[in-house]
C-alpha cells in the first residue's frame, strides 16, 4: 500500500511538470499495488482523481465503474472516507462527461453533511463551477481552499493546485495583476518542493 501511495503522489508531481506519459505509467503501477477492498477504497478513489488531473477521463471513469461494481457485489454502501473521495470521484466524472450541474448538486449535498474542512471537496466544487462557467463561484471556492487548515499531507495537493487555477481564472477575467501574483506563488511552491529550488518543470 505504501508503494501505491508513493507512486500516486509521484504521478501527481509528474502531472504538474507536464510529464503525462510517466504519470500514466506510475498510476497504472499504483493500481496494481492498491486492491479494491475494504479499507483501501479511499486510495483507489484517489488514483481515479489523479487520472482526472492527468486529463485521462476514460481511466477515471473505469476506476469509478470498478468501484461501483465492487460496492454492488459486496452489498455495501460506498466505503466510508472522512474526505469523501469516492463520492467526489463520481461527481467529477459526471462533470467531465458534460454534466457539471449534476456534479455541483452532488457535491453541495456532501458539503451540507460536512463537519470538517475538506480540501478535496472544496477543490471539486471549484472544478465543477469552472466546468459550468460559474466563474464567481469558482473564484470563491478557490479562495476558500487557500484558507483551509490541513489535517494531512494529502490536502496540500489541491491547495497547491488552487494557486494555478486561480491564476488561470484571473487571466481569463482580465485581472493580470492577480494572475501574475498567483502564478508566481505557484512557481515558488514548486521551487520549494524541488532540489535546491531549481527546475520547477512548469511551462
């Protein structure tokens, strides 16, 4: 399981660097390490979310369907995960398949049940708002994401990505000053994560 988790986060780094081929190899290897079984559905779901970050909707949809079939065969409700990554994966697949409003409604229902800060849920709402063309709500969700406290290292992934998404959104809105600020912050975060702060790989 540790190997699968390591490969997953390695893949996310490669996605950020634009190394999509290497990221796909790592995610396929991670799938081999992480079984579809009770206790590990959250990590399998996270792999599906990584496929979405890669832009590989087909693989994300496959992971989602495999998990759905497992749940049906086992006669159980979706695996409990306090960050709701299983349900978030299903919602984001719907958004990628052209139904962002369906995804937003599903995610808002989850948000009503939340009693903790959840970076993955807030990030998924931002992505779905962007897909629906609801820029002001996407901006609010991304800004909220930057203010969240972290309960685990996993939360850093959507937090870092939010800087890039905000920069792109402000660029589209014609706010070049804000866009430049968040692009710079994103680059600085990459630099801090690299050896000696060099070679971010950002294009």
